[in-house]
């Protein structure tokens, strides 16, 4: 009897009631890591603290590799570009907050079985590269273009489908200027680290991380909508397996709090002493600028508005906020929520979806104030 890819690749499923994190999820969690919440204090996240989500293997790219990026499909002048060629284009640096589309998945009930993120799948970096629109202008996009497809060098199997990692953007997004999509070759002023896409990656400000294709090797302009696995099967907001679902695109608002005081090793419960306690954190949205962040010390029954620090022109990066809480002896639950200029705000009770995507349930931080 022959063997098939299905023998190595399980279908999507939901955790059974009271089912704990399994070995498959634990294996994913050891490969992928979130941002330690105390690192929210950095305006720009050091690369080793920035969240990582890798679908398959991290491609090995030795220093002497002759990497080429092809730009083809529905274009008049197909291109083959090395990283050195890309550096000859005008250089752009944009500060962008990236968040995994599955951030918060492990907080849902029932829990979608996948990378078990809590709230830490986020980071902010200064990405340097060339505007994608300039490459497409050089190639000469033909009339009738619909999608631009991006192919990475990472290869694997998912739900029985063998594939290179591929995603697409509408032609209007790919050629737009607000935001301006980048083909990036540097992170925080240094060459991309291997886990962040060395030597080239896509950066799509305001979109969830699945759109930021790493180890980028092909850009293909297409005259039809892309229907690859990561576009039409994965990253859809569904209630049932048979739903067509809505695509996951832009990041919904979120605020995160730097847990105050000091932690218990296992539970991460925070311990503070009575009196004024500084609170601070970050907030972001890919839909519209964040305009308000509120905090609560009673699990969301009452709220106090915080002070938002100006974004200093970094529209696509998180904003710093701060406040002061007067702690009293006892157990408390600190909560933070963000609201953006379009009126989108974080829910106290999260609407459920089968993939655990675009979850922005308010963060809850248990705190014990000593007598």
C-alpha cells in the first residue's frame, strides 16, 4: 500500500472540551516565539525579541548564495534582481508593527489546534528596502492585472497540500503609496536575520503577518485572483469548515500592557506593593490610527483613559501610552483596550472563528497587591 502526503499532514481541527495543549502544538511553540511583554518598552524591538512564525523550515542561505528575485507574469519587461541590484533603487525605511494573524488563538473556546498564541505574537522594526511599486514600474505591468503573487523559498505540506509559501495582494495595494509595500533587505539597520527572511522579504504595513512573505524569490503579476492554499484555504474567517469565509487582511486594534511589578515564575501573576504603580504599554491598528487607550483595574467594570504619546510620524508602528494606578491590597485584574479613528475598539468578549484569526480580546493581567 502506497503512502500519501495525507499520512503526514492532518486536517484542521478544534480542541475537544478540556483538551490541553498537545505535543504537536508544543512542537510549534518551541519553533515559534512571542515578544516578552516587558520588551514592549522598546520603541523598536530588538530582532531576537521580535515574534517569529515560520510555517515550514527556515531556508539556509549561505553568504555566497547568488540570490535572485524574479519579477514576471503580466509584465512587459521581466526582471531578475540580486540584492545588490535592489540597493541601487531609492532606499526606503519604514517603522512597521507586525502581528501574527493567529495572535490570541489559544484564548478561544473551543481552541483551534495550531500555533498556541496568547497575546505576544507582535513586534516592531525599522524595515529598509525598495518600494515594490518601483519594481513593478520598472517591469511594466500590463493592463488587466488583478493580483500580485509572492513566492517564498520555504517549502512544506499543510493539510495534505505540498506547496511553496505563497500569498498575493491586489494590484492596487501592491502599487499603492499609502501604505507603500516594501521588498526589504534590512531590519533595524542590519541585514535581515535568517528567521526574519534573509535575504529578502515583503513588508506590507497594516496587514497581518501572513502577508509579509519571507525569503522572497518570485513576484508574479496575474490577470486572475490568486487561489493558492494560503489565500483561499488558510487565513479565512470561518464559522464552519464549508464556509468560504472572509479573507484576513488588516490588523484590528489592540493594546498591550507591560505587566507591572514582578512575576511568579509559573503563573506569571504579578506582585506589586500598595501605592502609585506606573502603567505603560503599546497600542496599534492597521485599519486607522489609534486615538484612545483605556485601562481598567477591575476586569473592565470601570475605565480610565491613558495618555497617548504622539506617533512621531510612524503611522504604521505602535504608539506608546502610559498611566498611573493606585494599587490597594488584594487581587486585581488589569485590562487595557485600544480604539482607532474609525471607531473600532477591542471587545470584552471575543467573537469566535474556526481558525482563531484576528482575535483582539482585551488583555487581562492578574495582579496581587501585598498588604
